[in-house]
């Protein structure tokens, strides 16, 4: 301990103004919910930071210590010597009962997923005038039960990254803090503190009494005590006492495990150092804790002896165990909480629960390569946790890291648990073996894979491996292209969702990241030629069926199906052929090792070529049983499929997406420039304004206004949800979305300004009534044309979707309406492409030869409308796979080779016609008998 000389501490809580914290909001709420909380949060902030008055009690005012605590630890005057607070009085994720009125009851909706816990940390520690008595200031934080609901998909499912949708109802935990001050006796280990806290705008005056030993060993490391209310019985802030139970984290001595090692109590794995992997001391704690859940296998007859490591007889035996870290030292010493449950879910934030946990200390044996642990049960927790104590430390564990994995042994960590007591002694339990869940995420340097079942593949895969390649380039066996999400369909058409991911390729293990490790990638590139052809691979196949899904005669309910597989991959044909072992282990029931797998499973998967241009980017495969139909483990053929997203395609699509965003920005900017040029043109030649068709300007104005009214975000939103796996964030798209909106708004305002000027020029001149007549003719000509086109679209839509699709969803009115709405938007885009048609018709009706439109406007705007069609022709020549279209979006216009050519030719034709009309007259391209004798001219009116 290092002591610093500083002035005496100031009072912990100021009296002139009250400041305190409230933690009653959900952690990490959704964006929608955040916007709703902002006004409430602001009001609460200003409410809680106002000066104290007589009507608002000060929750952090100084509470007399001597009245509540002098009989526990006498009050003493602090000195100026401040000690290192990290070396004193702290615990995390401790257990507590009581206090439901302020902390909330445990929610049955979430069960173990909404645990309650309490933590304490000393903020400052001072010596006092009494030797061995320290003044302590600290904070105790209670985490209450969860609330809210979850909507959406899991973010990660073991090896696969799954799309995430924010919860509609935010999920959070109540957090209440108490600022406390008091004294701690090092000799007795007693701590007494007083202070205040707040929740729901109510303040609570409390006293904390704990037993926290200065030095501790495995059997004396419990921290227990109570938090009691000091408010009067008629006060609404009064609450029932809270009992606390935790584990000390400071000044700990590893006595039990050292003594057991000296006595040779851990010899189970002493002769297996050549089959185990070693660890550096500082990685031992994290290495075993990151292994996740361990699956328990009971070796003895549990009907004749007790098998429950938690003690007691009968009841349901736990099926899983996991490690919670308490402390790690640099010399390989570790402390764990061993959590037992019947759920394979690995919740690292579960608090200390004396009813389902053991407390253990251990040491890493670097020479023999195994981790040795001594664990103790916690007794006397039924009446009150404050009376709990360690009563049975006869439990022994030993764990090791196998150096080799195989098809039937995929657990990266294995171990044994036993009792050092005799069979007839109280507290004895039968020996257990345990292993981390197969295909787990622990990867230790030096790990190897033994392809022991490859020889059995020849009789099954000979036909599949003779598949002739069509000359394509297939995924590299070492790349992340080999993993995919998939759908699995049985013979009855029932569908399950899952994933398939490589575990190893030859001597390389895949990392649990979206891409292969950089070191392995570089090595593969160097030796790529030597690894071409046939590669040995091992896989993990996992899918979660719906409740009525049938696999053979077994209804799987919602249990996930996991298949470990190994086989060969042909890089020349894209064919993957494997033999698999389906996991059958039943929890709480002993199965022999060879009975826990069904290894008569054949998997065939065909990858599509990387450079396909026919749209067949579909991974297809089968999972089938090699057993006879009379066998109880037989199941019918399962068909799997996946829309493959190869790395090269993803990179190309991201590049294309950036290009399309840039083209959208450029196109909208050019549209603004060309409309601006027309505004400058009519400012220079104001006499031409009446000769611009109002119908044409209306069409152009609506073309800019409708995307703004229809929420242009939808154009990006559909693509962003598919692209976030690669981008990691939608920030870049959001920035460009704002720019697109702003530029579209500018183009709309400029276009509207041109329409307003044209309208005003017509209205202000009474001699131009014939131009209004011509525009009305244009309107009555265009309206039936547009309505007729809409009716044709509706008729084609009805004909196209009347018999298409067997799914009831497709025939649902909402889906039909959505499809028809898409057709209407495409037709609106086609109308915008032909924006010059009203102007051409207007020139014909009034036979005008006025140069009403500047060449930069009608040529430039037409080019802006035709560029997407030219780009679509270019895009069609490349890969047919892409996330979606931002530029040349098929939902906003008609895009196909035929339509691109028709629209492009039509646009060029309209440019030529307008040029001829403005030079030779509006009817110059008509036969002579339809041209008329004179063209329309504007003559000045002489006023008298």
C-alpha cells in the first residue's frame, strides 16, 4: 500500500445544493425510444438539480454515523493519509434478496436472463486516529430486474453473423446507486456505512453492515451483510432489509489448491501432456472462461449414488456448467464461480447465486498442461444469505486442452470432476466428465485436426466427385466464401433456418471473424498452387427447426440440430462431399460416447462459380441418412439452399454502390444546373416564357416533388439492411441520403420557380389566350395518354399475378397492392423520361417557332434522364448479383435491355424534334397539308 499525504477530506456530500444520479432508464434503448425519452430526461435533470428546499428532502445530506453504527465500528477522526482504494473493499455481481419495493421483483418473463446483482467499490480510503480502523467512502450499485421486450433476430449465432434489428420495445435493467460513508475494522472485518440513494424521485436513507475480512482463503472469502432503511415506518421511502452475499476480491491466499497439488490430488491427466496444449500463465484464466458452457456427462449410476455436484439427492441433474471469473494472477492462479444450469445459453453477466454455484480456486500446471481446481459448496442459504458459509471443499476438477480435434471429438476443452470423499461419506457424488460444447470458439496455437473419417467417403462420394466442371472459377477453400446461411427443407416442405461454416481446411483453422486471419490469408496466397485440387475440410452445420419440423420419426420441437462433418472439397468443380455426425446427447441422462452421435449422415454441397453471369448464384446441397428406413435414427432427405454472397461479389457490389451514390448526386446536381440555365435564359429573353408548355413544367416539377413526398429514405433503407454486414454502419449512406434530399429539394424549387414565372407571364398578358387554348389541348391529349398507360399497366399486372405464386402471402391484398404500386412508380418514371412530349405537342398546336427552351435545358435534362438507362445496359453486362439498385432503380422506372434502347432512342428523337420546331416551326415535320399557312408570332399591342 502506498500512502499519500493530502489535506483532510472534505464532507462527502455538499449541503447547499443537492446533486444525485438516477438510473431508471433502459440501457441502450432504440433510437425511436430515445427520442421519446429526451423530453422526460430533460425535465428530470432540471428537477433533480434544483437547490434543496424544505419540501424536497436532501437525499445526500450527512446522516449521523454514531447513532446507527457506533456499536459495530466506533467512529474515529480521519487523518490526512489517503490509501489506495483499489486494494480495499470491492466486489462485483454479488447476490442479494429483498428490497423488491425499490429494486423490482425478478421478471418471470425473462427468468435467468434478467438477474439481479449488487456491486460495491470504495472511492476513497483514509487512515484514522485508531489503529486498524479506516474511514471509507464508496458507492453501492444495485441492478434490478429487466423490463421491456425484444423484437428481431439474434446478432450472433455461434459462428455466424446474423442480421440485427433494433428492439421495438427497449430492454433494460433498473440501476440504483447509494453513496455511503463509514468505517471498517481490519481486525474484525466489520464494515458499517450510512448514506443515501434515490429511485423514482424518492430518496432513501440507509445503513450498510457488512462482514468483509481483511485476508481471506477459499473457505473464508464470503462477504455478507445487510442494507437497511433508516426512514421512519410511515415514510413511503422505507423498504424491507436487503441481504447481500458476495465474494471478496482482495488480499486472497491460494491455500487449498497448493496443498492439494503437494498431496498429488490431481493425477487424472498427468500422463496426457503429449496430447494436450500448453498455455502461457496470463492466458489461462481467459482461455478456460471463454470456452463457454461445458456439457456434463455423468459416469456413474445416478440411481444408486448421488451425482449432483451441488449436493443433495434426487431432483433434476444439471446438464451444463460454465466458468465466471473472479480473479486471475500473473503466475497462473485463478478463481472462478462454477455456474450449473440446464440451459446451454452462456450468459456472462449472471451474478453470484449461492444456490446454483460453487466457488473454486485453481492453478495452471504448465509442465503437465492441465488446470487444477478445488471447489467449495455454500451452505445455510435457505433461511438467510447472511448466515451462509463454506462447508464442503472436497470437490476437485481438472481441465486440459486437447491438441487434436476430430469428427467425434470437437470439444476444445475437456475435464473431469470428482469428490475426494469416500463413497459412503456425506457430500460424496459420482464422477463427472465434461467438455465444452462441440465446435466452440476456443482456438489455441498448435491445435490440429485429424481427418479420421476421410477413408469412408470413397464409397459415398465417388459419383459426386466425378462432376464435370463447366469451366468456372470456384471459391477458394481457405476463404470466407465457404461459409453461408441456409434454409433446410424436408420432404413435407417444412423449412428450417441455419448456417454452415468451415472449422478447418487441411491444417488451417478458421477464425471466428467475418474474414480469414491475415496471416493465414497471406500464407494461402503464397501456397495457393500447392493447395489447388482436393482439400480436406471439416464443417459445422447447424439449423433450428420450427416447432412442427420432422426429422425422420422425431419431432424436433425447437431444439437446434448440430452436425459435425468432415470430407473433401474439389476446388475445380466446387463440389463438397462430407460425412457427418449428428449430435444426439440427452441432458441429465447418461449416454455412451458412441451412442451420443449418429455418424451415418452424408452431406453433398455444390458451390456455384464465382464468375457466373446467368444469375445462378445459389448454393445447393443435400443432407441424407445412410441408414435403412427401419432404423430408428433414419431420416428422409433434407434439401439445403443458400443465396451465395462471395467476397469478390461483395467487394464489387460495394464499389458499384459507391458509384451509384455518386451518380445520383451528379445527376441531381446536373438537373439543378440545367434548370438554372433555363432560368437565366428566360431572364435574358423574357418574351419566350409564354411559349413554354405548362404541362411539361408540371411533369418535371412533380418528378422532383414526388420522391420527396414518398420519403426518399425508402430508396436507401432497403439496401442498407442488406449491406450492413459488409459496411458495419449506415453512416456513409445516411450522409449521402441527406445530400440527395437537399439537392432534390433545390431542383424542385428551381423547377417550381420556372413554372411560376411561365404561369405569371401568361396571366399577365391578355393577348396570349390562344396559348392557353394550345396548352389545354396538350392537357386533354396527355391525360388520356397517361390514363390509358395506367390502365394497360393495371391489366398487365392482373394478367401477370393472377395465377403466379402458391403462397397465400403472395395472394394477399397487401402484397398485390405493393406490387401494383411499384408498377405505378415505374410508369411515372417513364412519363418523366418523355417530359418533352407535352412541349412538342404544344409547339404543334400553336405552330410556334419561338426558341422557348435553351439547348442546355432540353438537351441536358434529357441526357440526365437517359443516363440511368445507359448505365443499366452497362450493369447488365457485369455480374447479375448485387445488393440492390440506388441509381437506375427498377422500382422508379422501366429498366431492361428493350426498354433502355426504346427510351434512349425516344429521348434522342425528342431532342431532334424540339430543335427542328424551334428553328423551322412547330409543324415542320408534318405533311404540308397539316402545316398551316402561318406560324404563331407574338405582336406588340398598341395602346390608344
